[in-house]
C-alpha cells in the first residue's frame, strides 16, 4: 500500500501492534503476558472493565469453533464486545472480495481483528492493511501464535519456568504446525526437546536446520532406555540449545540418557496427510496411556496436547493428575485476555519497542516468487506482491515474507550489475539485499538477461 | 469418569446443578422458577446485573435458531455474555472430537453450557463431564425440558395454577417429544389430559404405561360431544391422575363428558415421520381454526403450540384472544432467565436438595446394552459405558440411564449366583440392582454361561 | 392481520416506527440522523449507555457479513446486546415456518429486528407483524435503506450539504439496487446526477420515469468532454431536479457541459446478471483508476463505492485521498447507531409525525396480483394478500404495496359498478381507489364478468 493510502486510512496513532507470529514478541514481552494472564486467571470475572467499550471482530475463513470461542470468551471476560463471522468462506468472499478490502472494511467496525484463514501469510497481509491490531488465529499450516503462547504459559505455570526444561515431543512431529512453532519458541526460551516420533513422522530436516541456524540448537542422539514403552518404537533425538562444547559432557556411544522429563507434548496424527503417504495402520499409531507413562523418567511429567485428540491419548489418562490437557485449553482464555488487553493498549506488556522484523523486499522482479501455492501472496496478487526476507547471509537463505517458506534457487543475480552467481558464492555477501534476484538455475538467469559473474564461468 | 479425574477437573465447588431432564426439578423448584420468571417478565430490562460477568456457551450440534435466540436473549437480559456455536456439526466434531472432550474444553470458556444435540442422552453425558451447569436444549427425540417449563409456565400464568386443569392434546400425539414430556409434567402437577389425536397418531402405549405406573394416571374413555368439530374425527381419551375409585363418579356407558377445557395444545404433524408410515393426505391433517374452536367447552380455552406451526393452526386463529402461542414463545425468555439465574446460583430457586435420581449401574457386562441406536452411549462409547436405571421392580423394568429407553429383555441373571430368571419371576426382587444382568432370552443367558434358576427349569 | 390480533399482540404502545424504505423518512429526519451520526462518530466509545439493556436481533435469511457486522458493531457501540441468526435459510425456515410467524416469535426476544431477506417486500411484511421496530437490511433487489443513508451521510460529511451537488453514477446503472435507491434519495435532496453507464447497462426507463413523475427530475443530454477518459465509452445523461424552464439555460446542441463533479459513485458490475444477457468481455468493463480520474472536472471529486468491489476500481486508487470508499463503509457504523438509537426511542430524530404512506388496498379480488414472482406477497400467501398503492392517478399507475413493482394492466374495473375502462380513460379518476380492479386486458375483464364502460364500447 502506498504511503499516501496509509496516511489516509490511518486515523488512530501510533501504528498498532499486531500478533502475527510468535516472533513478533520478545521473551520479556511473553513473560509479561504470562504474568498478566496469571493475574487474570486468579479471578476471571474481575476484569470486566479492562476493555469495556471495545469490540473484537472474529473473522474465520474456515470454522474453528474451539479457537473462536476461546477468543470470544476472553474478550467478554475483559468486558468488551464481539462481532463474529464464523464462516467467512460462505459469505462476502463468495462475492469475490479480496482479503485486503475485507480487512480495511472491518477495521471500521471493530477495535481488533482476530483472523483465521486457510492461506499461509494471510495474517501478515491483514496486518499491513489494518489500522487496528490483527491477531493471527491460524493461517493455513503456517502459524498459530496464541496456541504457542498458551502452550508456553501452561509449562510456565506448571514448572515455574521454561528455561532448561526437558520436553518430550511425541507422535506426528512431521506435519504438526503446533509442534514446529512450539519447538522454535522452546529454543528461544532455551528449553530442551526430546523427540519421540511416530516412525516415519520425524521432525523435518528444515525445522531442525532452522533450530540449529537461528537458535543454536544442537541435535544429539539420545538413549531411549528410561523412556520405557513410550520410546520403544522410536529413535529418540535430543535437541538442546546448549553450545556444542557443553554437549561433550553427555556424549557417550549409547547416546544421552533422558533421566527426567518435565512434560510430554502429544500430537494428533494428521491422518488426512498420512493417507496421502502410506497406508499406516491405525493400530501402529503411537498411543499414550498409563502403560506408556509408567516409565520412571515420566513420573511427574505433565501430559499436554493441543486438542482435539482422537485415539492418541487413552481415556485412562483423563483422570491422571499428570494430564493437564483440559487445563491447558482452559488457560487459553487468560492468555488471550492478556494478548487482547495488551494489543488494545490496556496493559504495559507490549509498550516497549516492538521486536525488529528483518526488512522485506520485492521478490517479483525477474526472478522467482514464493513457491508455496497456498501462500496469500498468490491468492491476493491484486493487492500484494511477493516479498522475501533474508533468513541468513551465509549460506544465503531467503524466505517468503508472508508464509516464511524458503525460496528455492539455483542462481542469484544482482539487479544493478545484471550478473548472476551460484548460491555458494561468497561474493553474494557483497550484494545489497534489495538488489538480490533469485533464479531457478543459471539457465533461468541467462534467459532473463543476466550474465555469469566471473567465478561462475566454469559452471556455465 | 474415575473419581480422580473428577477431583482433578473440578475446581469450583460444590458440584453444579444441571437441567438435563424435567425430572431433575421438584414441583416446588418449578414453582419457584415460575415465580422468578414472572418477576423478570414484569420488566425484562431491570435484571441486567443478575449475571453480569457470566458467560453462557450455546453449543448447537444441529441448528435451532428459535431455541438458541431465546436462550441468548435470556442471558443478555440478565447482563451476561454469550459465546455461540450455532452449528457444531460443521466444525470440531468433524475433526473427530468426542462430546465428552468438547464439553470439558468449553467448561473452561464459560459459566454455563446450553447444549442441543441430535443424540438422545447427550445432555446427561455432558453433565457428567462438565464442571459448570449444563442445560439440555433438546437431545434428539428425548427431552427438551425448558420447552416443557415454558409450556407449564404459560398455563400457570394464564390459569393461575396447573393442578386440576383440563388440557386437550390435539394432533400428532405419537411422535411429538414435546407432547410426551408435557404429559409427564402435567401428571406430576395432577392436571388432566384430554387426548384428541390425529387418527393413527395416538399417544403411544409406552407413554400411557409410564403415566400409569409412575404417576398414577388412569385413562378413561371420554365422550366427544362437547368438543364438537375438534374431536369429530378422533376417539377421545381422558387421562387423569385421580385414583381409580374417584373415577367411578364419571364412568357411564358413553364415557366421561368433557364440559370445560382450559387449554388446547396443538402440535405440528411430524410429516417427515408420516411419510415413513403411510401416505397421509395433507387434507386429512387435523386443523385448528375458528370452526373447531367454536365448541362450547372451548369457549375460553387458551390455544397453545410449541411452534413452528405450519397448516395445523389456521391463520384465522392468530387474531383470536384465546390464541397465546406467540405469547407462549415470548415467555420462553423470562423462563430461561429464571433457569439460567438459578443454575448460576443467582437465585434461591434451586438451593435446596436436588431431586434424588435413582442410581445407575453398568449394563455392559455380559448382557444387553441400550437398544436405541441414536443413544449417546453408542456414539460416545470411548467415554461412557451403557448404564441402566431401574424404572420399576415389579414388573422389572430397566431404562437406559442416558436416553431413558426401556432395555428389552427375555431373561435376567444375577452376576454373583450366575443364575438366570424369567422376567416375571418374583425372585428378581431379591437380587441387588447392580447385580442384574439382562439377556435377550434364556438361550442368550445360557450361551453367556448362566444357568437356569430353580423356577425356570420347566421353561428350559 | 385483523385488528383483534394486533390488539392482542401489541403490548407496548405506541406503535413502533420502522425503517423499511428510505421513503419512511422525511428529509428533516434524515438530516437529524446525520447530525446524530456525526456526534456519535466523534468518539464511538462514548455512547455505551444509549441502548444499554436493549437487544437487537439480526435475522439474515441470506448471509451478508459486512452488513450484519456493521449493524452489530453499531448496537454494541450503543451498549446494547445482539442475538444473531446469520443464515436463517439453514434453520427454522427449513421447518416451513412463515416469515410472519418468525417475526412474531422474535418480537418476543428482542427490542429491534434487523432483517435481511431474499424476497422483495419482506421487510414491509415484517413491519406489519412486529410490535418492535424492524430495520430493512436488504429485501431482495428492492431496498437497502441504511446503505442509502450511509451514502447520503458520506456525501453530507464530505461536502457539507447534498442539495445541488453533482454526482456521477458510473458502471452498471441497470441492475444496481444501490444506484436506484440512491438516485431517488438524491432527487429528494435536489442533487443532480450525471449518468456514465457501462454501455448497455444504462439507468432503466422505469427509474427515469419515477424520477420524473415523483421527484420532478428532468433528464438532459450532457456533453462528455470534461469527464475525459471516464466517459469515453458512454453516452452521458444529466438528471436534474430543476424545473424545465430553468434547464433552458443549459441546453445547446452539444448538451450540458459537466464542469465540476462532487462525487463519483462507482458500482460493481452484477456479472451474475451480465452472463444471462450477453457474453460481455471482462476487459470491456468500465474501470476507475488514476487515468479515468485525471479529468479536470474530477480533480476533487470523492470516489464512492458500496463495496465489495472487484476489478471496477483499480488498486491504484486506494491510496488517493479522493477515494473514500473505505471511510464510507466505516461511516455505516455511526449511521446505524443513529438509526438504532432513533428507532429505539433514545434520540429525538424520529419523534415527530411519521412520513405519511399512501394507503394500500387489497389487489386480489378478481383482478391481477403483483407480477413479481419474488415478491413476499406470493411466498407468504398464507399471511398476506396482494395489496397495491396508487403511484399516480393520471396516468393511472399502481404498485405492489410490498415490493413496489408496477402492476401491469390493460383494463381497469370498478368493483361496485362492475364496469371496466381502458387505462387512459379520464373516468378512472372518479373511481375510489379501493374499488379499482386491475385486468390484463378487456377480455380478462369480460371473462371475470365485468362489462365495458360507455367509452370502451368501440374497443370491444
């Protein structure tokens, strides 16, 4: 949106804070939110003046009753009002309205927008167009930051801290958005992760790579013995934010022993994906029950789950005091109260400087655009152009500024010199980020009119 | 749910009251609710502090706009807030979540749950898992207690009392859940019922049986003369809670004459069921209009209907001062205000001892389970097992503890002696209820390893 | 509805005001509403006591998220509560309930009804049956008066007045309900309209006719020169409420020159209708962008649009300070606040005498009924009979009292003399309006038993 438009549209100053990604929050801000949520939870009825007179709009392009009700409960507990579009896909969207337009219209009806959308990056786009706070309530398989905050808060409440905790991730670690977001957040808080995947559904390499490159997390082979039945079918991986030299304390040929677990985070098998892959027999699903939880190392581990669950946690766990999954869901209300109050400016949690986002540049010129077909930059092409951010300079890695997916390239050009380089070239560090142009390969670069840089000659 | 689970989940004490069945309320409690509703109705805007800060969640697994709006209006009139899932079947349920889990999650979002569900017994199950009050807003074709309360309240307002009133039930008395529930409630209040059925759609035998056995109601043939056109096509039946010896006053060869009717309760023909039965011509439907209401005995009878109506009440009745069906609907708001306020603990209506429910026992062991395919005990088999209650000891009758349907059996065993009896055996009275095991027949009992008791020998 | 029914149903007095048509409001009332809306808009949070304790029911028989959320936001800003049926067509309507019944039921749940319905005339019918205010939020392709008020208000805010303004209507002027309603309203305020239609989608003759007959508007050929690119494809028409003799000042062979435009109102092409007509290539659509807005006469014209827009306004206009379409949408909230507050009796805007509606008479006797298949008088035939109003006596024109469509006739009878006349007969003026009977033609009149009046003889 041109600056003039923004100036015209923005009547309230200063520009609002949004919650699009968990990365929008500093650790200190998250802890301030936890403290506020805890205060709210002590008597949820005592805060009905906090947002009195404010209105939140819940715009759900796909239905998600649980998330929506949790937000609406939070807003009502704060004394605010709610206007609801529980299934937008059946309504204006069908008249062909763009998300950018809908957001600008609803900005005139409410004081905050809670957005659920099937396209990755939708909430980032919405935040660009709204002059009121936007909260991401799930954008495709990208982010769901209030779920992550709720998970962190639950750990923080149960254990009194997050740093240094040992958290088991069990089940489908491959397709679960919740798990990936939680992993990054735990890494930021310097907690350790013990991966106990459903065989074939290990944590993806790109997640491990990001944990390593951005958060200094080291993966170590772990010894499954003390995890008992829980890990009997899995290769266990230990992910720790410790620096490598500290790890030498642990390493022995059998792997690191996991002696005491603080929490087991179980996930729902994404069976709709399983079926695309392999006919996995339902009986092979990892299940958590009293038998699996009998291991000595799990004696006081809390059991978490983002819900809804199906068969992956036995009903025999429901009565176990270690099971906190229903409490975890209930804690979504005070957490969302704290988020809403903070974004509406009714607490001091977010009154410092916002977390600096790395800048984003136009990625559309001659080169590649976001490869994710479900990215909002494609479905809303009328209002936004593909943008990228640099995730790292060496090796050079760029991600879509909306959906965070890596932009794959086999050659990189400089838009001023019109020369291209191969991805591993050290010369790339000298090019200004906004001059980078990404190509599929050298042929693509040459077809676009770029010439090989000196050190590419031999590869041509 | 094991005791440990309950202890973990319940944070608020004492255990909440629910409104699952009209049987959960004593007559005194109902009258207290009527008095409260009447006070509320005098100025519906004056009660906005009663539930301020409280939230009701309306969870509707099938849409029912009228019922939902009535509850939501009631909650707002009390100053409370509402979170709404108007069509749950399109949402989380599709992710395979059990009702028991949904209820436990939503318990963390609200202060009361208003549940509409397509399965019989759903509200009973919900009440077992919720630590906040559950109100049954219709569970399949089982119960809809707030509708019944609204009907009773409307009579009470119009006539000043319920005891001894003569109420005509007209139309489809066979399939109408509303009629059956209202009949039991009128019997408890010792009112009389005059049945004027659509031919072929008489009150079912099991309803008459229950009226007789549980409420001491006697059916008497009635003389249709004074009902005029209304009863011209029907055999009229008079159901009265009087003891038999009092009835001797009435009985003459022509049947009891109905001289004065207090109310005519008309029902919607359940045409979706009619079609399964017989091609009933629409012109044969019983219709209520000025002509039918011209009979002398109906001169000041109020006309009631649960709505929606179709053709069964002529528009020519809409302007008649006897027609109170729209008022009846409007009275749903103060009644639901009174119910919500009472369950939330904001009135004294329900502060006495709850009505004692007869205990429920496991019905699953070797024997029969609930025969109703639409019972929640089948669809939620992961969380609940089939349970029964004893409806009577002689003759022995057991009903499903969720959906209230009779459990049919041809033989009954004792789980300790491993002997079985025939249903009419007087020895059955000696067996502890929790030791009863129900079998299809003697062969079934023997196949399960039970032996015939001494007095069955000859039947073997 | 018979008088007795009304007396029975109406408990609150006096009869409420409704907003069914923009014609229900006098110019002075509209201006009072604008003043109130302006006061509200200065601080939307300052009015939370205006409607505290009141409830609005939004009944939407077809989804329209934008309109619904705007109304709900308005009600919440006034401190009121909202009960919502966002998609009634999926619910009670499917049980076959009439709108008249639904309205009477919901009247018992709320203090105002906001109705969206797919049938023309639905809101008029609802107003007949409700004893609380009904607001028309769109009835088929008939009226959407709060949209019109919002448009007028936006002009009034931007220009300080409406009278004498020059407003360009651009795009699809044929099928847009919004345009037609806005045209009538501008005519009442004595503003001028410059029509720049998509070729083939000119303002319909019946709209021009009504503007002329009811509002004294004269159409003049206009000269497109100063409208530049905007009008390059169109024949431009100038509609002015001036008396004809004043227009002689303008007329020259080239037509009236449009020197300065106050507002351009752009409409969405109703492509669903286009397709029925002709395969109009999307590239032929009139589009508004910087290029079209470069004409000198448009230098300070505000750009309006009822939204949602698709391609008809280029994204390059979004940042232009002349573009006020998002502001226009936002202004729907204070306007609807003012309307709600006025109808609920919380302001003085509507406390004078209501605008007198011309009376309506039964049109069903032997003659013609409303020709509009989508008129509520057909779909609710059980509760309403076709009624007409006289739009003019010479020439005789009658319109449906619900949907406002002209009743076409080729002969007109008198129900007392049983004689019929041809439509242009001056004798028709002598017949009492409630005695008029409309026939297709003379043959139809004769077949119904009417005889030709003296002056028709020759036509027989």
